[in-house]
C-alpha cells in the first residue's frame, strides 16, 4: 500500500539525516561543553523565560519550563540542574554543536507544595544565576483561552521596538497578540525564536471574550533577517515574524525637523479614536536631516496610552522623512502632544483623538427565536479543534451606528464571538468566529448577544477517526484514505510518521512526522524543522496528482517560516494534532511552493 511506502520514506530520510547530524554534532562538539550562564549585575539570568502556570499541589507537565542562555567557549554535551525548592526543580541536557550564545530549555519536575515566590539557582560549570518562579494557590482558577490565529499566523500581532543582531532586547521590545478568553483566571503566555529572543506575559484574565495580551521581550538576536517566533500556551500556538536588522558599526547622525519645537512635515495615517487599539496603519511621518548614514531609533513618550517608535538605517544623507508606528490603546478623546527623541534631537507632534464610538443600537433578526438565515460554515466533530473556517453569519437590524460585541456562552467546549463597528443602518451581517474544541457529539444551541437574542444550532458529529485534512494553497483537501500513524523505535529512538491519501492507492498523498534522537517518549508539544540541533528531525512531504513532490526537511540551516507539527494528544493507539507551513519542490529548493494551513490529523497508531 502506498502510505506504507511514504511512511518508510519519511522514516528512512529522517534516520539518515539524523545519523549524519549526530555524527556532525558529536565530532564537532568535542566532549563536554564549556562556558558561562548569561546574567546581569544582580545575578539574575539574562535573559530568562518562565513558561507555564505553577500551581500548588499540581504536578508540573511539559508546558512548565524555563529557558536561559549560555555563552559557550567549547561546544559539546551539557547537563544543567537547578536546586530543588518548594518540591520542584528544573533540568535540561543535550548537545550543542556551535560555540557562542545558545538558548537551553530546562524542564520542570516535581510538584509545588505551597503558593509563593521561589528563587532558583541555575548552575553551569562554575557560573550561577537566578530565576524567579511564582506559584499560585491550589484553589486559583486557570484561564481558558485560545490564541488568535492558532495554529497558523498570529492574528493582529504587533511587534514593537527595534531588533538588531547582537543588541539585547529592552523594555521597548514587546509583542501584542490577540486571545479569546472563555474562562477567567491565571494565565501565562510565552514566545520564543531559534534566534535568542524571548517574549513572556503572565497575569490574570478578569473578563471573557476577545482581548489582547502584551508580552515583554528579552534576549539577544543572534542573527539578522526574517525571524519566525512561535507564541502560545494551553490555548494553542501561532507564529509571527520579526525583522532583525544586521549589525551596523555606524550610528546615524541626524536632526529632527523643527527641533526643538514642533516637528515639520507631519503626516498622520490611520484612525485615532478613544478605546480603539492602534494597528500598523497608525503611523506618524515627519522630516529629518541626515548628516551621517547609519542606524537610527526614534521614540516618543507614552501619552494617553499610545506611544510611537521607528527604527532602521539611513542609507543616504540630506533631508528625508522617517515613519514611526503607534502601539497601545488610547484612553480618552482630545488633543495630545507627543515629544519625539532621536540622536539627542527632539521635536513634538500632536494627535487629536475622537470620542469612542458609542454602542450601536440593533436587534438580531429572528429574536427571540431562531436567528434568521443563519449560515453555519466549517465542520464540527468531537475532539477536533475549531479553526478560522468555523463561522456563523447572522443578521442584525441596525438603527444606530456604532460599536458592537456579540458573543455566546461556552457550550460543549465551543464559543462564537464577533467585535466591530456598524458604519451604516439597516440590515447588516455579523460574522461570528468559533473557538475551542467540542467534546461530545450532538446538537448544541447557542444564543448570541444580550438584550436582543436569537438562537442557532451547531451539530457536532462523533469524534472523527482516521482523518487528515488541511488547506493547500487555500484549497481544503482531505487525505482520509489509509490515514494512519506509525510509531517505530527500531532505530533506538522513536520515529513518528502520519500518512494519508485522497484516494486509496493514488496521489495526492501526504506524510508528516519526526524523530526524537534524544530517546524517550514522544509527548504532546510543538515540533518544527528548526529543532535539529536539539534532537528533533522533522519532515513533511506532499505528492500532488502527478506525483510531483513538495517537501520540508530538518537541516542545519533554519527555514522561515518553519514547517510545524503540534501534537495535542498521543497515546499507544492514537495521535491527534495539527500541522502547517511551506513545502517546496526541487528537493525543497523551490521555486514551486505549496503552503499548508489549518492542517489537522486524528489517526490510529499501528
């Protein structure tokens, strides 16, 4: 059968790739790694990223880990163990093949006993640094939420600040992403790249519904270019891109137009309205005069909840314009001045914010009964996560224009919501987007809105078995013929492959999978083609109707964005998860491209 051939192909390809890589790593590593942990003047690990929620009397899992950086003088194998405090500790081991700055992950072990703040000592060689972990009480509720765009590109992600190779991130380097909260409580969100950058946020959601979270950056980018960063938590993962500037030895010399008074040549773009979050369309341009080319960073103070920043390189001298991008959410209406500073030069520009859009007045068509002409899109099966394709369109009769938010309560693990502004009166559609994962089959009745409400039904089928689905260049495709997972340990480490065909014995067909050369069991988690040096060798293969192959494979060089496989559940008999990313023809060199999005698999393991 063809799927067995493709499984064998991915397994052999990964084993060969791994055997070469292991030989390279071990030979080049030269034994035991030598180096020091990065830390600041106070002894705190710099940077450090604490991931997961630490709850008293709850055993730590795969989502509980910390990441620190070590500066290696000699590559090789390493083992790092923290001290044990309050019933738990952190440990990490592996092989690093390249000297210099490297990021290592230390997994949490044990069970926190009591709530409070714990300061761990991380030791490597003769160096030490400290990491602080906060444990919440056993009775603390844990938030339930989904990450916008999961499992693909983050929706509405805003990366603020300047990113330059070799320059440590600071307080201006933040990441804002969208989440949809279905249950309030404590949360943690982490994001990391293979390029030495971390982003972390932890706190408490006090309301449900769509909202944004700002993660604070740390670390030092090790290379320049288009760098993918993966953000996520229990609510799934998504990917966004950060552009890291190359190192420049020259800092530009320039003056801001109009300094030290009002900026000249000011051009504002975007909508500035109280309560309306800024986006990439909110920019301010003004004049600068450059006398020496080089890098620049221009920022404003934060006023009325909004700040502006811009960074880059001036490649020519003389008069020109610079663009600053806004971040944050304006608090109130009115005029506000923004002092801008760059290269010891300063000027000021003004923005007048309009009043927040008043709440719209509308009724849902069909209220108080069944929603009129409701259109349900997407497929709904028990244990299958909803995606952006899962929507319900309902109709509203708008009598007064303005802002609106329409949500449903969570039923059977699913929630539907929409937020926007009605810019006209009369009949208007509202597109509710689903989130969550249905837990059981059956008919579920949802009631969107408040005051004026109507109902619509979502029919969830029984847990689908033996299926692989995805969008290929935007076209929904099923590979449900001979859909199966294979778990092989004959190489001395586990190799997982997941295979399916559109028609039994014929192309198009697909294979995705990876090997874990460090041994042990394959667990739930996120795996990418860029984790080869940490013991993960991943491959993805799509054969079109003419048997033309498109692939992505782990290699020493990184791929942008990375092909990613997310295992949400794996047992001895079944594996469930998602996959997404680019595949290229010509042995992965291109130029032919197939982009996979919204991939989902639920297959038995043989």
